[in-house]
C-alpha cells in the first residue's frame, strides 16, 4: 500500500517535471527562433559589404581611446598616419594600410592630459599631429569656467609618421590664470589643414578651433608659413560669437579645405546653421561669415552614448579648372525625427548651396540614428566618401555598425556600404566627438571607436577599415591588413 502510494506520488511528480521540461524546451525553441528571425531581419537591413574591404583593431589592448583621425601622404600614398586620444597617440603604415605600427614619443610630457587630435601631411610629405593639452578640465561643459593652463600644440614627423620630433610646437598657449587671477580661455577642438595645392600659398598650414571664455565661444585661427615651425598670433574669424557652454548655441566644429588655387574654405556650426567663410590670401584675412545651411540642432542626445553631435565637414573636388570643382558640406541633424546625415554642394565656391541630400539610405522616419559622420573627397576621382555610425540594424536603436557612404554623381545620390556587420553597444560610454576618413586613388581609409562587448569598464578600442574601389589598386592589395603593434 505504502509502496503503491509512493510509486503513484513519484509518477505524479515525474509527470509534472516532464511537463515543465517540455514547456521550457518549447520556450527555448521559440526564443531561438525569435532571435534567429531578428538576426535575419537585421542582416537584411544592413547595406552590402564595402568592396575589397577589411577591418583591423589598431590599439593592442582596450583603453580610454577615442576621437581618431587619419591622413594619406599625397606625395607617397603608401604612407598613412592614424592618430587618437588619450593621451595623444599616433600609428603609421608604410604599405597602404596593410600593416601598422604604433609610434612613440607623441604625447607631451609636461601636461597631464592631451587629446582632441587631428592629423595631416603637408606638401613636403611631413606628417603632423595637432592636439590640445591641459592638466584638468574646467566646469563640465562650461569649460571656460575654472579653467587651468592649456594650449594647442603641433608635433612633426619628417619621415612620414614613423618618428616624431622630441619638441612639440605651441600654436597657442594659456597660463594657469590671467595676471589678475581670472580664468583663462579654454582652447578646444582644433583641426589642422594643409595647403597641398600648387597655388601661391602651397605649404601653408592652418589650425582653427573653439575658444571658450566665461562669457562666450569664439572661432580662433592661426597659420604657419614655414611648415609648422612657427605660428601666427591667433585671430578671431567668426562675426557672431556663440554661447559659452559646450552645447547648442555655441560656435564649434571648425573644419577647413583648400582648393587648387590655395583658397581656404572653412565651416563650423552655431547650433542651428552651418557657418561658412573663405580666405583667398593664405589665411591672412577672411570674408564675412554667412549662414549657408539651416539645420536642426547639431548637438543631440542619443540613447546609450554619452554625447553626440553632427558637426560639419567641408571638402572640395580639386578637378575642374584652376579653382577646382564643387564644394561639399556634410553634417547630421534630427529634422526627420531620427538623426540623419546630410550633404549639400556648391558649384560657385560657396555663393549658393544645393538642397540637403540624405546620405544614409534607409527609410525616413524609421527611428534609426546615424551620427558622427566624417567626409573625404578623393582628389583622384572626385568621389564623396562619408563614414558614420548607423543603427538601422537594431530595432532597439541602441547598437551601431559602421557604414561607408559613397557618391560618384556629385552628391546627388549615395550608395551605402557596411564596414562592420557586428553592432556594438556603447552602454552609455563616451566614444568621442568624431571619427576620421581619408581617400585617395579609390582607396578609402576609415578610423573609429568601438566598445567591445566583453568590456565592463569605460575602455574602448580604435579600429581601421580599408575599402578599395579602384580595380587596379585592389589587385595589388589582396592581403588583409594587420596591426603590427610594436
């Protein structure tokens, strides 16, 4: 009796356990099928892979690495230099991006922090890195308040990026306090530009940046006429100053481009416009600034990213006559609800501009964000290349891949390509204020920040992508790139 009761109870418990196992198995199968369907939909939404493309991780270990830049030596396109923060770092490739090595002796020794890096080559094939340096930040976003000694510096490499001069060169410096013990201006977001034309000011170097004070923001500018050895006294080139806070209403995001006649074109934003000016005398004077493009705010909040913006870039197609061809400007804003990347062009050297063309090709109003765009026009074929983070593959709009967009019809339309197909989630971390892009002879180099999935700290990595659109060059670059990180 007792034996039979025990057996019946055991059978009942076994039956219950069996039903639970079946239910759990069905739930697992359903979850796997759902995930597979989502993955399939995500893959279907991503653009096709960039042609003859490859991606490497440049940084040997994760660290606090962001805001990278990249440049190609116009005298020897086999030489490419990449820079990133912080502190200021540089890497170089002498085989068109197939292998990379980390350079040493780049960051300054007399400051605690250096970053906001940019890079270029001049017409002698010298590589330059430009960066800010400081000991501590001022009040968050109100950088001119409680500021400390800071400055903008340039370091030169006379061998294409392998070795860097021991002494950096000040483009501008601020002491710890003014003589009457007030806060000093804060120099921020510098961008270096080289005149590699055959015009009258060939060889000049230019730097533009935002100067924060306790009362306003300004666009400041310096130039060098001796290959970066010395720099002019800073001069203000905006006509209207911005608000003193690192947000909409400030003037920031300076970017410059030089035409074949040495004309220098520059843009930045004031929060609701792209602002434009130009210099025809090697940066000695500038035309009055004009608001050329109305934008939605170019500083914006994005889920799972600490901060983001759509600061503009400007580039020129050097073909088409003594003054070159079209000018192009790219930026990002949220006029459509989600953040999109846009491009506008000028056929008359900045006098008039075309209506905005949407660079990302996914559906409008799909809610997917696209941000941190960067543009480069290939001087050989005039193609417009734009890199940006893209969330079209994540229905939750939190993870992004890297997309390369390309136009071969003067910016009337863009083809989108996937440089990466595995999205990453920054998880609220800081991934910088910008990425980088360079293009020459149909070979395009992108550089960006990613946060690895297995990292729980704020650490990130820097990655470099290469895409080859020239069939002749592709035949000579079949080997996958490697980071020979010494």
